[in-house]
C-alpha cells in the first residue's frame, strides 16, 4: 500500500521513482522492524484474549518422563500464531508491491495454511475441554489433503504465470522452470508435471517439518527467523537481473518482492520470541507453524531454490527425518526405537539437556546451516 502510494507520488511530483523507498532491500528491512513492533505491541492483548477464550494447551507425549518435564506448561495459551500471521499480512500489505503475482500468492498460501492450522488447533483444544486427555484434531490424512490441494493450485499458477509477462522478458518463462543446484552453476528444466510434484512435496514437507519442530519454547520461531532472513537474501538476488547472472542464479522476474515477505516473516518471528522464550507465555500452535513452513517453501519454489531449502532449513530436515526414522524403525522391529523420543529435540531433552540448552544449540545449528547454504553460492 505504501509502496503503491510512493510510486504514484513519483509519477505526479518531485519524488524519484528510483528513490530509497522503491528499493526492495530498504522495504524488506522496514518489514522486519514493522512486523517485530506489531507483534511486540499487540502480543500482550492477544495473549489476554486467548486466555479469556480458554485455549490453554497441555503438551502430552507418549513418554511419562517427558510429560513430567513439561507439566509446568499446562494451560499456556496456544494459537499464538495469529499474531505472527497478522503481523506478516499487515507488513506485507503496507510495504510490498501488492498486485505483484508472487506476493499475492504468498499471502494466499500464508492465510490458507494458517486457517488450516487454526481449525486443527481449535478442534484439539475443544475436544480436550470436553474430554480430558483427548487431543483429537484433524486426522493426518485430512491435513495432507488440504496441503496437497494447495500445492497443486500453487504449482499451476506459478508454472504458467511467466507466460503472461511482457514480451521483453522472453527468457522469463524458461528461467521460472529451471531448478538450481547448490554447488554447481548448471540447472535442470522441469516439465509441468515434475514441477507440480516438486511443489507439492516442498509445500507439504516444509509445512509439516516446521510443525514438528514446534515443540519447545522458542525453537521453531528462532529457527524460522534465521531461515527466512537467509531466503530474504536469495529472493533479492533472484529478482535482480543484474545480480542473478553474476551469482549463476536464474533470474525470475518480479520475484524480488518476496524479500519483503521474508523480512516480515523474520521480524514477526523475532517479535514472537519476546513472548515465546522460556518460559513461554504463548505457543504458536499449528496456526503459526503450518503457515510459516508452507510460505517459506513457497518462496523456495518461486525463486527455484528448493535444494537450497534442504541446506538452509537443515534443522527442519533433521527434525522431520528423526520422526520418519523413528516410526519406520519402530514398525520394522516391532517396537524398538532409535531415539528416546522423536522429534529429536525431545531425545536430547531426555538425555539431560535443559530445554534452554536444546533450543539455543539448535538455533546455532540453524545459523550454521544458513551460513553454509549461502556460502555455497560462491561455489557455483
């Protein structure tokens, strides 16, 4: 909104169309600060409202020791993801180029998955109130159906959008279908069906991976802030026709505006940590985790950096892999386990690490993954 107003003013007054506010990096930095302040200023009221609605959660695990370690978290309000999502939406509407296709689809992805997560959270909390000990939300396959449906929808729109771009962007269509590899400058052009399959896998996989990571105070929020900041840089480079060729990225026209979205994600997660750091005053719940994971996966798809997501989002890959390995081994061996409990952050908690130690160490790993992922750009 402010960007549109600025560009309008540049055509009707002395304001320069190439001025500071027109720059993506300036607006992305502004989105970090604005979204942080929105969460910080509104967080207290949102938490009080959640308490009034009696949406307190009690973490429950299939492990008596872990239940004992987390019993002090009983009745902590969840669905705090609404303050994260609200801050991202407001910051994006104010500072991004609304009308930009990729920005609009990012907001669609964000709100869609936040709604799906909110339904799941609400069902869990209401059934727990009616039947103590019960946590019946959406069944796994029900959530998967909605996630896959979103993935297919986004794949179709993203794949065919470059066809509608102006003629002067003749290579835009080809670039938008090329998959970049982290360590080499070569690319692979995807057919529409491979593009669709990859999009569905990335959207559902990342969304659920962040959801699995959200199990300790500040863990998912801190890791997501780091990952989103790294993708802010990648989105800016991919959307700039001067920088993209220099770093052997495929230039995706108009994708640079996603840097503003990534900035809003970074700032809102940092603001959420103000209330979610140990001891947490609020949990983000599926409302926040499903949406955050899905939208960062969406950004990776648009800028053609899906493999880079595996590197930069390494902590989410580790968390999801630990669950897959645990479940697979448990079924294959008739009840044996690899980890004391999965996701893996609970394993280390049961091994004697304090919750703060687990969270901070996982933040450090996430930071190293992001640094390594960005460093591979130079190896191209």
